[in-house]
């Protein structure tokens, strides 16, 4: 897995994405998974690019395929297309199938 960029202390993401947190106190490395999830759910392609710049594409793909990053049904196709993945590769999709989740 690619290491995050060391020369930047934080990503350049819109504060409203973190409306429920104190933006200045976010630990961007410790909260990487939740930051990735939040931006993939609520952000746009510009924020996706900022995630890639800050964390690296491999880190984001690792989060999508191996970690508990919950992408809602309506966002799965866009996320998969953007990162060149099949929905079957997403951890959240596989987990939903295993649990008998009904796709509406």
C-alpha cells in the first residue's frame, strides 16, 4: 500500500463535509478510513481527486476493498467507475450480499 504524502499536514477538503467535527482537530491519518468514506459518500469528483492526492489511490482502493467503508447503493456505480473497480470488489457490497441485504 502506498504511503500518504508526508509533506502535507491535511487535505484540502471543504469544511462542510465534516459538519459534525471540529475541523482543526481532525487527525487525518488516524481517521483516514472515515475521511475516505465521508468524502466518497458526500463529495464530488474534485474532492475525490484531493483524497487521491493526499492518501494515494492505493490507500483508497484498499479501504474500499478491505475495510468497513460503507458506500450507499446510489453511490456504488459512481465510485466503482471512478476507481476502476467492480462492485463485487467492494467490501461493503460483499458484506451486504452475505447478510442477505436487499438491493432496491
